[in-house]
C-alpha cells in the first residue's frame, strides 16, 4: 500500500470504518510498533470487551496461553523487519470462555519515504476448518494404526485384484510387496476351490448390505500351503468399486479344534478298551465259576480290578480337566511327607511294571503342606510317562532334593526325548506329540496339563530337559518358604 492510497483511505475515515465493520472478520490496526489502536465491533463482540480494553496489548489476554509466545515472536519479527505475516492462534470467546482458531494476516502501510506508519490486520475464524483437519488427522492416525496392525490382515480389492494390503496380509498370503505392485495377487487364486462358492456368496451379501458377516475359510499361500483364516469384507459407500477385507489368522483355533476331535476319538477308544476286556473277563469268570475253578477266578478278578482302576483313573482325569476349566478343582490341606509318599508310589508302581526298574534317590523325610492325592497325581503321571515313552529302556530314576527355599522332584528316563519346539506345548490341554512313535503309545494328552495346573496351584514350576533319542528329565520345584 502506498501513502497516497493510504491517505485516500484515511481521508475517508468513515468509509474505511464502514468497510471494516461489514467485513466478517475481526479487523484491527496497529501503530508501527505493533501497539493496537483500533479494533472493529466484531472483535469487541467476540471478546466481549471494549475497544479500550483491547487497545495496546490488551487483546493479548484473550490469546490461548499455549499460542501466546509463538504469536508474539511472529509479530515481533514482522514489526522489526516490516514483512507481512500470517499466524494461526486460538482466541478466547469472551462470553463462553471457549477458544476458537483464527488465522491472522497483517500488512504494513508505508509513507512516501517507505517508513511504516501503520499495520492493517484481519483475523479470520478457521475453527471449523481446523476441527475438520484434526478429525481427519485422527482418523488417518487410526487408519495407519489399523494398517500397521500385526494381528489383522487388511486388503483393498478391486474386482478380483488385491490393489493394496498391509504387511500382515502379505505375511499371511506369503506374497511380497513387489507381487502386490505387479498386480500378482488375486483373491480368486488364493481361495481354495472348496471355499469359492462360500466366498462368492459373501460377495453377494456385500452388494446388499455393504458388509459381510465373519466367515471361516483358508488361503492358498504363494508356496501352496494353506492358512485357516476368519474373513470379513466391507464396501465404502463413497467408492463402490473397492472393497476392504479384514483377515484374522485362525490356525490356533483350528489346531485346538483338531486336537479336540482327535481327543474325543482317542478318549472313546481308551475308555472302550478296558470295558471290552472287562466284558470278556466277566464272561470267562462266569464260566469258571460254573466249573468251580476258584484259583483262576481269583486271578481273573484281580485283572478285572486293574481294568476298572484304569477306567476310573481315566474318568477322574477327564473330570479334573473339566473342573480346571470351571475353576472347581478342590485341594485338601494336609501335612505330607514327600519322601514317604514317593517311596509308597514307587513301590506300588514297581509291582505292576515288569519292564523298568524304578530307582528312587534322596527320599528323606520332607514335609510339605498340600493335598496328598493331588501330589500323587503329579508323580504317578510323570513316572507313567517316563515308563511309557522309554519302551527300550530299563530304568527310570526319581530324585528328591531340598534346599532351604525349595524342594525339587525330578523324574528321569532314557527314552524317546522331546524335540525343543514341543517342550512348551506338551503342557497344553489335549496336546500329544506329532511323531509316529509317540502316537503309537496310548494317551489322551491331559496328564501333563493336570500336572502343570497342580504344580502352579502350589506356586511351583515344572521344567523339562531333554535330548531326542536319549531321554527326558522333568523337574517339579515347590517353594518351601511360603509354607513356613
Ligand atoms: P499323554 O496322555 O499323551 O501321555 P501327557 O499330557 O502326559 O499326555 O503328555 C503330553 C505329550 O508329551 C505326550 O503325548 C508325549 O508326546 C510327551 N511326553 C510326555 N512325557 C514324555 C516323556 N517322558 N518322554 C517323551 N515324551 C513325553
């Protein structure tokens, strides 16, 4: 602005004021040093202050404390250099006390000699725009977090083609970002034929209600392997060409389902076996009694008793598993001599185990407040496994060691051993090792789950050392300090 135009403006002060008063912005002027000497009525209405209260630096009291320093620095720089400025800040509404965002713009007016005589400024309400920007930023942040999720695979599809996907989706399908860029991922291709009809049905559902329910299917990964997944899809109302798919890895659930099915099959088989033997023996006994062969009958009865015990133990373990699930497994509180208990268990088990010699070390008197039957369950399970999973071996060693703080019972066998990747899993419900040799040995996969549960009830730990082909040692350690 030149001095002539400024002169003209100032000369018609009234028309200038009218202009300032009809503008939708807050309008103000300052002296060359930045001291405010005029504010329009809108400024006064907004701040609920008189022009006198706003003059000088009075308007500064309405600045948001977090913006004040920044604004004052920008202004100071402008007044020092004479460069027009723009700055965003929050200004307090006088009546409500709420802050709204404004964009201030100011320009200097110079005289003929080029000296600044005044600054003209406006402050435009940009609160709406700011809030929209913030909402956008937040929703973008949510999208980014979602896209970088390591749990949910997300893919954007156009027709059959996957046009964008997050890293998790790529990991699940086994494709690379390069494959994605080159358009090499096609959902028809990664859908196995037996899931195609279901997937197409989901597409139809999508056309009607803009989202599908979650459904189970599998991916055919790039290397041909399969991954069980849970999938869902939505369309964007603003873009009917693209759909967004959400995918969850369902393999853990599927694996548990598989184990349960296998468990039911094995459990029914295991329960039927002793009952079949019992049935045969009962028929035999009936005949013998008929023929008065008492001595043989007594031996048969003993065998029948053993079968009944097996059946009952199996049923008890199954019941215990369900009690653990419902949190109703009961524990008695009694003083138990671990040494004596181990001696008793080893002696009894040895009587029915002709294949292995059970060797017990260190079974000195060691008192431990607990439930005798639950402890018995731990040791019988571990010794039974040691015998079962070492068919070629001759001995199983059991060891009791104490320190001032702990008591440790170890069961050591010279059998098949346990591969490192299975050592955590064997304590899971229904888990049975995958190897053919282990599978040939009967079991339900609940023994170690029960053992681990009881051990942890007493604040103890269970650990396994093992070397495949050479044997395993299970160590159960209980704290003694908590007992004291
Ligand atoms: P199971 O009834 O199958 O024996 P467990 O829960 O007792 O169930 O054991 C789970 C799995 O751990 C077994 O199927 C077996 O593969 C493995 N396992 C347990 N004890 C031993 C051992 N002493 N040596 C080798 N493998 C073992």
